[in-house]
């Protein structure tokens, strides 16, 4: 409505200018139509320039170009400096993508996105995008990714944060966005991504079922686990769904660990150890409260043994715990 009012005001101003110049008849009408086209074109250009989704139109186009050329470096160039630093398994993700991609791009059959914008002294915009494409091999692929298009708080985060690429049906739709974990999804790390998502959903929705779904049978069998799950959910259901912190996976001789930085107040740093018997579940989780201006401790952040280890969340007086 605001845009329509602005166009009308511009047209009225144009009519006044033309009447003062002495234009009349067909010449007047022709000039009016031309000015109308210029005004409309200007409004469209303004609208596009203000659209965070369109500020980086090359992201999707470059993804397609990198796929067709099988160009790993071009593909990597779209990721943020933060992701390139956190995701030491990015090449494994690229290996997976290029192993399943057949043919060359023909058309986009579905595309959508959502945007999370935050205004203030520092402006940020996170786009959660999805596209389904068809190739010359008569294959369909779904591309889901999360990309920071505006990031004044942390310029190193500008670019793609996480991306998921998979073969799909022609009529595949759904929501956009990549994993909570930085980098590229591939089969061997899907269990870790599932656990990270369930921990995040627990904090977003305050529902115990999400956390329980992430616990291994071994962890569920530990003494007092029901009480601990309830206490954790009560204290830590303070996150908003648009929050994305530095999250990554590390696999070593002592197991696979999931690291999640949650941008609550104060910040919550979570480390989950994946179960060796149940690769899609965790056998332990430890939570560390990190003051806003402090760095993550280098020691004592990984869980030991089997269990849930977390301090009572220190809700500040001005930000009380949510009412249940």
C-alpha cells in the first residue's frame, strides 16, 4: 500500500510538471506514459535493491555453475570465512555432492526462501533458501542452504553457513535452510546433524520429546535421567529459532563430538558425544555457560563418561525464565 501511494504521488507530480511545460494532447499523454514507465521501473529497482534475498542473486547461479563445472574452488568461494574455518570436513561434503550429481542444469522447478532480519546498531539478515532443479540426466535435486546476506555484527559470517544437497522427486517442496552445523551435509555426519537439530528444537520449543529422541539407550538408562531432562528443558528453553551460532563437528580417535554455540543471554556452549553403538544418538552432553565477551574455554568442555552435565542457567533479572 505504501508503495502504491508513492507511485500515485509521483505520477501526480509528473502531471503537474508536464502541465507547466505546455505539453498537451497526444504529446502530453506520450510523455506521461514514459514518465510512468520510468517511475515504475525506478520503484522496481528500488524494491529489488532493498530485498535481502536479491542482494546476492549470484549465490544460486554460482552454485549451479559450480555444479555443472564440477568446480570445487568455485563452490567453496560461496561459503563464509566462518564456515571455512569451522568445517574441516567440507571436502567430504563436496565429494558427496559431486558423486551424486548427474548431467547438467536444465531448469528450476521449485524455489522458495524465508528471511530472518534483525535491526539495530548492527543489521543482520539470514536467508534460508530451497530450490529443486532438473538436469539433463532427468534427475531432480534439492538444494537447501542458509546464507547470511547482511552481517554487520560479524563480517566473517557473510556467505553460506550450511548447505544440504540431495536427489529428490520432481514435486519435492518444503522449507529452506541448511543444518545447524556449519558446512555441507553428507551421509556420515547426518547423525550428528540430527542430534544438533534435536538439541536446538528442545531449546526452541521447550518440549522434552526432542531431547529424548537424541539420547542413546545407554544414556536413557542412566540413573535420574528423567529428572535431568526435565531440569534441562525448564532452564534452557530460551532460544529463538533464528539464532545461529558457531556449530561444528569433530571426529577423532576418542569419538565424534558435536559443538554448538547457542546465542542465548548469556551464551550457552554445548558439546555432545555421539554414541558408538547408535551413530544417530548421543551418549553424553555437557553444557558450559560462556560470558558474552569471553572466548570458549579450551579445556573441560567435553563430557566425560555417560550422562547430562549442565549448570543451572543464570537467567538475568531483566530476562526472566519463560513461563511454562
